[in-house]
C-alpha cells in the first residue's frame, strides 16, 4: 500500500483506530500505541491489499482485531528487531530448549 494512500486511509479510519486503542487500554494493555495497531493492520490484515476495499470492510478489520493477533504481531516484531540488532539471546534460549 502506498504511503500517501496509507496516510489518507489512516485519517479516515481514526475513529475506529481510537476505539480499538481504547478497548485494548481498558483490557489492561497500557503499552499499546495507535502506531503499533496501525502497523499490525497494514502488515498482517492488509498486506495483500491489491483490490480497492470499501471503507466499512476496513473498519470491520480494525474492530475485529483481537488482542491475541496484536500481541503475536508485537512479539514477532520484537524478535525481528532483536535478531537484526545482533542480540540473539532469545534465539540462544530457544535453541537450548529445543
């Protein structure tokens, strides 16, 4: 998805994003950010964003995002960042367990 289109969509979808952000915060996930929620949606739910989707479909994707999907995405992002930075302590622990 193009950056310009993402920016425009994000502005249109801000009420739904705010609603999801508030929901996660009410569930006790205080570290949640709207940027992370947006990245999760773009990289997971909308990564094959080929055809034009209707606004109600995008809103539905946001509102149906489950905390488990979000946490899985954040965990994988954290692991990728650690791996790229050369800090593979997690990988060493996993290798020991396996």
